[in-house]
């Protein structure tokens, strides 16, 4: 029997993701006319992640990596994949093959666009009011709205893969990839060739404490990258006072208009996260990968 022809590759690093890996894989298999090559890079798993992946997606390549390391999983999964364009997808993300195919079409031209992702949607079901306020503002910022590559999903063309090369040992892998490319080389793909909207869905922390922990880890990862040899001219933060003020009064991803109280919560969470991150960097502590378990339900 001839091997199946795949349209693109999807690499999923997965560390103890038994609660969500089935949801992720079912979404990727939801269109029988689109056939992605799937590589699940299980790393340091003490649960049933690998067994569930093999049951749900028998055509997928499932790697058993002994050490728990997202970067190791990204590199091992990348080495096992055979098709480009190639997507790197966190296990707690939900995205349809149609959305990825729309992005793959842009990346498959292998021209000016080297890194891309669908538009981002946020599922705030069960989230506390401060978390909702934070994300209403965040969804209006340039990071999300202009050339968005990150937040758990990015795709690379063949030449983009070559430029990224081996993922270095950094916490902010999304930011590392994003900052390899100039803004005009990145794209947020909002519609497919037929004009239908395409997106992927993230599930934020449900409570304030969890969000602050994740924000602290995220900021520490950003600082680590800026202090490393991997810093580039594209590493500068895109959120500014002007972009924050411009969010006021706007409808934000179907979650209501952004108000002053939303902005106040956003700034407060950012300030606390930044202070915690600075303490981590100054103390030269190892940046621990803070995973949010409050939202990890299948």
C-alpha cells in the first residue's frame, strides 16, 4: 500500500498531557479531506499521553522521549517530521486542519512569508473576571493582531525551518521563532482561499493566581532571550502606551468592549509578573516551565 500523501506536518510536544491530547488530536482529524502528518513528541511523561495519542491517532508518529524538555521535544519532533510547511502546536491548543491548510497554502509558496499562524481565539469559559479583563486588552495588542506567530502555535515554510534551525535551550520558544523574522516575513492568516474565517483556540488560566504565575514565566523567558546571544532587532516588545490606550472602547474577540477597569487589571497583572520575573533573573534562578493546569480539561 502506498504511503499517505500529507499536506503539511504538525509537531506536538507533550509532557503529561493526558487531559487534553485527545481533544487536540480529534480537532486535527476533523476533516477527512485534509491529511496532516502528525508527530506527537511525548517527553518525560508519567501519565497516559502516549497511549492516548496512539489510540486516537494510529497514523501518527508518537515519540517516547525519556527526559521532560519542551525544547528537546521540539527538536526530536522536528527531526521525525518529513513534510513542510511544518506547524508546532502545544497540546492544549485546538485548531482545525482547514485552518492549518489555509496557513500552509501561504507558507507553501515559500516566498516572502516564512512564519505564520491562523488568527487567535480565546476561550474564556470558566475564567474569573480579572482573567477576562486581561485577555480583552491583550487581544487588541499588536502581538496578537499583526503578524501573530506564537501563543502555542506557529507554522514555518521550508526556508523558515532552515532559518530557525535547531531550537536553542530557551523558555520562550515562541518568541525565539517570532524574532527570527522581520514583520513582513510573518503573517496572521484570517481567512482561507474561499474567504471563510480561520483561527485556533487557546484556553487561558481560569484564575488570577494561575495567570500571574504564567505571566511571570513568560516575562522571565522574554528577559532570558533578550540577555542571550539569540537577541535580534525584532525582539523589542510591541505593546506600547499608545496600543493600550487604543484598545479602549473596542470590541475584543466577542468578549465585550474594553473599559478602563479592564485596562487597570491588565496593567496590574503585567507589573506583578514583570517584578516576579526580574527577581528570578537577578537571582540567576532557573526559569521553571510554569504550566497552567487550571484550564487543562479535555
